[in-house]
C-alpha cells in the first residue's frame, strides 16, 4: 500500500519544485538588466539602407534586423558629428551641455562633470566599452585631451580614435597610441572584432557596447573583401561592409544565447555629407563619396530634414515587436533616459535632461507616445526650427545666419538650400516631406503654438543672442554671459 501512495506523492513534490524553479528563474530573468549595443555610423544618409529605400546599396543584415525588430522613420540626431555625439552621450541638446573653458565649440569638448550613458549604467554594474570614433575630447587626431577620453567618461575599455578621419586615423587602445596613421580599410572589421571580444569577456554580466564607426565620413576606405563590389561605388562598398559587420554582432549575440536579453540600436550621427557629391547633389553616382537623404531635403550641416533625420533600426527578440515601424517622434536625446530606465538606473537629478524615456516605443506601445512632444533644430547655437507632431516650423532667419560660425556661409549644402525666411515657414511633414510648401497662412493657430514653444526653449536653453536659464557652465564664470561664448574667429593667413 505504501508504494502506490509514495509514487503518487513524488510527482506532487516534483511539480512543486518545478513550479518554484520556474518562479525563481522568471524572477531572476525579470531582474537581469538587459544588454545594450549602439552602432553609430558617421554621415550615413537617411536612404543609405535597403529597408529605407536605397536602390543600389545592399544591406541584407540591417534589413533583416528591421524585419525582426523595429524601423524608426522619424528619428533625429544633430546636424554635425561632434554635437551629435554630445547629445547621445548626455541626453541633452549640445548647447545645454557644459564644455571645458565654458566655450561653445563647433565640436563640444565635453566637460568632465557632464554625466554620460556609460557612467549611469556603471552604477548598475554594467561593463562598458567604446569601439570607434570618440570626438568629445577635441576635434583633432593630435591635439586631443587625454583626460576626456572614453576611459575617463565611464568606459572600461576603448579601442578607437580621438576624432574624424579627415586626413588620418591614429588608433588607441584605452589611452595608449598603438598605431599612428593606421590603415583605414581595416577599421570597420577591427572595431567589430574588439566589440565581440568585449561581449565574450563580459557575457556573464550586463554590458553596454558603443560602436561609433569612423565611416562613411570621408575619407572612405573598404577592405579587399568589399572594395569594388557595390553598385554605388566606394561609398556603397563602405556601407555594405558596415552592414556585414553589424551582422557579425547579431550573430555573436545569438551564438552566446544573449539575444532575448539584448537590445541593438543602429543609427547615424547626422545626414549625408553632400559636399562630397557632384554639385552637392543627393549621392547616387559611382564617384559620389557622400550619401543620400532620399526624399528628405538637403544634408549634413543643415536643419532641413536631410541634415538631422537618420535611418534607425532597433532589434531585441522577445522585447521589440517584429516587423514594426515607428513613426513617432524620437531622437538620440532619448537614448540616455531610456537605457537608464531599462537598466533600473537613476537618471541625473541635479540637471535638465532633454530626452525622455521612450521604452514604450521600444516595445511597440505607440499609443503611449506623448502627442505634445517637440524637437528643436539647432545649428551650432542657433535655434532654427521646431517640430511637434506632423508640423515643422522654420523660424525667421537671415541667409547668412548668426551663431552658426564657421557655417555662416554654408558651403556644405546646395545653393538652393542656403536660404533665409522673412516670415515663419510652416511645413506639413506628412504631405510635404521635401519641405517645399509654406502653409503658415492656412494654419495660423499652429504657427502661434510653435512660436510659443520656440520662445520657451529660447528662455530655457538659449539661442545665438541669449543664454538660457538652464544652459550649463561648470567652470567658474562671472558674470554669467548674456550670449553663448563662442571661440574667437580664426585669423585668415
């Protein structure tokens, strides 16, 4: 009689144990902070990805990421590379962040008292690695500030270069120069190699991997495996090599069985560098070394959509709904507060952070989006436009604008886009993505609302002719300036 009773009781015990294990495991998984990978390309245009409409650049791995995750169609960066990196790292408009010496540089020299994403995530035990172009410790390959390198701004490991590859790339490991004038054709692969090694080294703990690629900012270079293979010339070769290496990151995450606890975000720092294209045109010729903004107007160093709206893809199996498209307003400013929230970390409470937590968008809850959210288009220290919903208002400005030096005469964009506005220029971005028609006269109430938003931002943050209440200066400064302190103009030889 004992055996039947015992046999009946053993499954019950096993069931109880199994239920307990499932509950505990689920709790552990729920409490495990997610991993984050941000891949940040340099000067890649809005249309320079297959799933964003490229007719001649093949990006099968990015397209697959979008199919398995989410494509953001209305995602914004800043018009120039240094400011874009400052915005991503701090969650703040570049004009807001403090810079060393209190000078508002073309490329921000990020003050050591600013708080980066990496520093926030480290409070939750994250391993942090940066692999690529930094550009926040002076815009120079030689005259950089070592005490503002990534290793001093929250990153455990750095393999990369101080700034852009305009003439050469000096390659560093942490704070040691290991290869002066390195072979640029190896960079995309080597950044990826180092990132994968870092992930393997830290797969047992949460990690944050930041891969700010050197290219397609020119000078361009591609490895022998990709050179001469794209229908879009060398520029296409570079993008296709980046795509391949994005796939290597995804594959490594899969192989390590980390996919269901990892987010990968792919985006660009600004629009295409049109000065590298024939007649400042949208890149499509074999010899064009700049990219394509596709349906958007203009490119880098402008506040037209082509200068700041960037191709963005989010991947996160089991968390990010597959095959979705997000048309809600979002930007690099939102990444710091979102990653902090997902990691269970506190965002800085002693300063204004411009971005907002958009984890609801990451997870497909578009109905939770703030309908009143606004984005402010600054070029250098000049507020030039504001967007809310489908409406974008270009503010009145001169053709040669104040506060945008050294872009006062903006040779980076086509002559037809070097314009001023005597009156507010209102665009309905749903009907006029190319920004050609002023509908201000038909919607005076929208114009009034957006002008009020712009004026409130001028008071809070500032503009070329005023310092806002919450513009930050961490170095001693007395009296507080009335206009953003700009570097002295260079003397012409």
